[in-house]
C-alpha cells in the first residue's frame, strides 16, 4: 500500500527543534554559559506547556472530567498553543477517537499496535488522516466553547506569539535573548513534545495492567513523573471520566493536584470521580482473569473445583465491596443531612463491621490467588 504524503511542516519543526536542542543548546552553553535562571525558566515553562496539555487539552476538553472558569481556560488555551500540539479542538477530536477505537490500526490515530515510532511521532509525519482531518463531528460540544474556538481560529498566530514571545520577553528581562530562545524556546518545546508523546507510545507499551487487558494501555509510575501524572494510563483508559489518573494520594499526579487545588480557589468545579467500589471491582475482575489463565496453563487434576472456588470467592468479594461502599455512602449522606448522633453511630458501627468482613474476605481472596500465582 502506498504511504500517505509526508507533512513537511511537521517533519521540519520536529527535526529542526530536535537538532537545535541536541547540538545548538549545548554549544551555546559551552561558549556563553547558562545560569540557574535559564534552568528555572526552562523547568517552569516546561511545566506550563505540559500541564496545559494534561490539565487542559486532555482532562478538561477531551474528557470533560471537570469544569473550569473561563480565566483558567484562557490560560490553558495559551499554554496549549505554547506546547505546539495543534489546537485544543483538533487534539481533543483525535484523542476521543483514540479512546473509542483504541488499538484499531485503521481508526485509532496513534494506535500503539503500529509500534513505538508510529504511536510516538510517526503518526504526525505523514498525512494519515487525509480527508477526515477536519471532521469535528465528535467535538460538537467544544465547538460551542468560545475559548476553544478562539484558540482554534487563531492557533497559528497564538503558537508563534507564545513560542517566540515568552522566550524573547524572558530574554529581555534577563538580558540573554538567544539563550532564552534556545532553552525556554527550543529545549523546552522538544522536551514538552516528547514527554507528552510518551503517553501515546510508552504508556501503551511499558507497565502493568491492573484494571483491564482489553487494550494496550499501561500503568507506569515512572512515566507519570515525566507526564504530569498521565502514566497511570491503564486506569485512565477504563475510567476516562475521572479527573484523576493516579487515584491514590501517593500516586504522582500533579495534574490531579492542580485541578483539586484550583477547585478551592473557585477556578475548577464538578470534579468527576469514579466510585471506589467500581474501581475495586474492575481490579478484582482483572485479578480473577489473571488467576484463571494461570490455572488453565497449570492443567491441574482438580482444575474445575479450583475454578469454582475462585469464582465463589470472587462473587463474595464483589458482594463485600458493594455492601461496604453502600454503608460508607449512607454514613456520608446521614452526616450531610445532619442526622441524629444515634443514627450516625449506628451507621458507623455497621460500616466498621462491613469493613472487617471485607478485610477478612480480602485475605481469603489473596490466599487463593497466591496459591496459583
Ligand atoms: Zn485520554
Ligand atoms: Zn491512550
């Protein structure tokens, strides 16, 4: 099959910036030197560009996991132009297709099944989308968003203004225009590009699959460090409406922390979270699948009995998870409605009991799993 034509603008931008970052930046540093100001400015602007993509393009516009004040949307739209990854409208359209048809080589725009190079950058180097490039039928909601459409219409101008403007202004302030153009301009852009691209490539190749193996998405704590929390991609692909990607408090997810902190300032609202029991059930089902396939490979004489036992323990686990979460919700509702102390303590007692039962069942579940792990 004939390959689609090469998109020379993209090839040139990616190649030139990469070469300058690799050779030009160290050479300038060698002859003229960089100071800590360059380093700090590069890190801060890298964070601004990267988080505009994760907090803005990804979690706000593509997935609508929360609502944002127009002021924050404006800042994110500018940061998105600074990150140079196409307009929020186009990016979100591509991304929604990616989720809907994940891993389907003919539909997923950056299908990981086509390999690392393609899903990382290759998909942008040729005109693979052809006629469907301007089909925005899956982002009609965003077409009603004034800020998204303003950014889309003036995308080229905004990206030039941001990518040259910010380094030049910093260069004037700190008296090194070329140094800032190289670091905050080029080096920041290259790092920002590739860190984000890792989400489409590495986060679909490298890591664990605790929630689902129906697609290639992986959870990878290391990758979360470079991607502002988007390394928990296995979770994200199964629960895309959650504003968090790393759901535990200790998961490195600065995008989640930013969205949550902004909610206290009134800049974000309606933060959507998947209920804990639903998450636990998905994880449990995945554990069951893994144990089942292990058991099948072992070909034990009492295979059917063990399978039946596993199934029974699984059902019990689901039941316990459900009743515990229900009790938790009831308690929360009672507290909200300012119920009497007697009612609350009764509910608390029930919840504690159910919690203990769940813990006991959990031990049993782990035992049967570990036996055949
Ligand atoms: Zn997504
Ligand atoms: Zn993905």
